[in-house]
C-alpha cells in the first residue's frame, strides 16, 4: 500500500465493487470523467472485476481511500504501457461527492506518480481527458502535467 498524509492507495478489491457501483450512479461526477453515463448492474461490475482478476494482462488498479473510506480509483491502462520506452497512461476519478475538490485527487496522483517513476521506473506518464473537465485539468497541471494538444472536435486534451 502507498500512504500519504490523508490518502492511501491500495489494491482494488472485491469489497470495493459494490461501493464503486453505488458511486458510479452519481451522474454529475461520472460525466466529467467519462463523458457518458448509462446504468450498469452490480452483476456487470462484478463480472468486470472477475475478468480483470483472471486476466494475464493485469490492469494496475488502485483504490483511493481516505480515512478508511473508498472514494475513487486510479489505474494504469495496460494497453498504454510500453516498458521498453518507459511510458504509460492512466485514469483516475474521485467519485465520492464528500471528497471532491478537497485535494485528495492531487495527493492520490502524487502517490501514484511516485510509484510509477520511482518504483516502476517509468519515464513518461500521460493521460487523455475532456478539455472542459476543468477540475481535473487543474489537478493534473498542479501535479506537473503539461497540455500537449487538444482535439477540438471532441474536446480531448492529451496531457503528459
């Protein structure tokens, strides 16, 4: 586990599936991160977890926990990892409304980046986000990311 002042990053576990399912029902917090929303059953979330757990192409998926409360996740996308080049991309979301806008995302991202660069020996970590997701863009820039481009047709910003 990775511990910060207020945030702990730990493996995403089966007991997190139900809470994530509940949090994903909050359309207002899901839309900025995903730009789409549709109802998903708990069974579908459980199936996703089981499939991921059995996969050889493991996705590094951390639960973000504050004071013992699951508030979101941060993960390294397996399709993006190039170990030879030392690059990868990630996604994250704070989905518990009581913990949004209080700096927990920045702290979680700092822990994740320390793990990626110091422990996993990555040289470059990036992400793609919606350009109008200003809360996320502020967080990423505060953590040292730089906007490298923007596709205006779809409003995506590539940040490294």
